C-alpha cells in the first residue's frame, strides 16, 4: 500500500479540487482507452464525376480509332450522344437547360435559326447491340457515313476523317480492326456480321489460381502478417490505459482512507 505523511493527507483532505481532478483524469483516460480500442474508419474520398461532354484525350501514340474518337466528339456526338446512344433524354440533360430542347423554335425545330437545320425527332444509336445491323462490312458503313453525314453538311469531311470515325465505331462496337489502318484496300474484308469469327477475338485464357494449403503457416501472405495485432503498436493502448486507471484508482482509494482516519 502507498504511505503518505499526515501533513500531506490533511492538505488533500481540505482541498477537494485534487480529488475532483483525479476523478476527471480517470474519466479522460477511460475515454482514451475506449477510443483506441475502437478506431473510427476514415470515410472514402469520393471521386469527381467525369465530364462526359469533354474532348477525348489522345494517348501518346494515337491510332486511327483514337483519332476517330476526337472526330466523333466534334462532328457526331451532338446528335448521336457521348456514348453513341442516340439523342436520348438522358444525354440531352447533360447540356445546359436552355439547350436541352433540340426541337424548339429557333433551334432545330420547324423554324431553325439562320444557317441552322431542322433536326429529326429520332436520332438512332451508333454504338450498341443493333447499331451496325444494316451494314455487313466496314466498307458499307464508311460509304453511308461519308455520303450522308454530318446531317447538316453531308459529305463535307475529308476521307481520312471518315475512315477514322469508321474505325472508332468498329472498335466501340467490339469489332476486330485490321493490323493496318482501315481504308479502301481492306474495308470490304472487315465484316460486321455476328456470324463472322474474324471480327470476334477470342477471350484470353485465364489460368486458375493454385490452391494454397490453409494449414501451412508459410502460406500466410505478408499483407496479413503486417496487419496482425501482435505487430500493431496501437493494440497496446487499451492495456496501457487500463494499467494507468488501476494505479490512479488505488491512489484515490488510499487518499480517501487516510483522509477518513485523520
């Protein structure tokens, strides 16, 4: 047991502030011990939503389809959608509110603005399961878009741009592109029908992982070992707090007993 001199006990007995201080200290240490035992996980940082109307970024060495993505964004996306989905309500809601009604008078309706044009009420998708159904080869797809698109200025783009857009549409629809750039020499061989195996690359073969023996201690990964409680210094904080609480409790009991006898 702890031993204190009688003058010191008399001071503690008359000054209740010390006793209240020790009580508050015990409560504070108890709170710290509980907080250390149950840490609060950090909330995940939300990722910013991508700007679906932004210009596509080219890779360091862009291919024909990569260039086609930019040309699609510039010439085709306003009507056919950022994902080739067509002029859907969902896509139009990406635009500022004043530009969402494409068929309003003075825009692309029955009375368009000067040098404007009347937009069809239905704009088909270019990317999706049925998007390229009317075309059997890349050549027939190119022939159509180079003669009929853009809708307001048909046939106004150069040949390289039309081939780039054709290559982009093939890639986005999961069609196999030839090793060399798409062009008049090979477009007729790039078939778009579902039955064609030439345009459906085989999926990669996945090797099943080897089974680990759970009974083998060596099979425990270093990541699991690194998070073991034995290796985590913070796991000792509750024990340390409880030890301090016990010592301070004994001191407080001894002080009260000595004070009662004086």
